C-alpha cells in the first residue's frame, strides 16, 4: 500500500466517524459517562490515529529517519486498537442476538 492510499483510507475513516484528521479528541465532563455511540466513535478514532502513526513510522523507516523498533511498536499499538474495536463489534452483535432471542 502506498502512502497516498493509506492517507486516503485514514481520511475516509475519519469522515465516517465525524472527526477531522489531526483533531484532538473531545474531553468528557467529569461524571458524564457519555453515550455508547461516543465510546464506539472514540475507539474507531483511536484505530485511525494509531494507524496513521504506524504508516508515518513506515515511511520514516523507508527514508532512514527512524528505527525498526519504533515501527514495530507503532504496528503493535495499531493491532491492539483494532482488536479492541473488533471485540466491541463482536459483543454488540452478541447482545443484539440475545435481544432477538428474548421471548416477548
């Protein structure tokens, strides 16, 4: 994948989540739990940001500006963030199926 395609993919994900690229996440008011939608949007935004960081580290490694350890760390952080989103998705689907199976 070339850097232009990766940047375009990250921008598309940011547009889907309603966040502008490079924007800082909003802070919740203490005591305000927020909504489930906010939680999911934050998780997707986190994947976007860590993916963008990993892509930048890959470009830096190719140009000789960084170390392999930095790239591996960035990729591991992206993998963890993506696994978190997948786990949330799986639990949402499971909860939805449980609700559908409830007797009325």
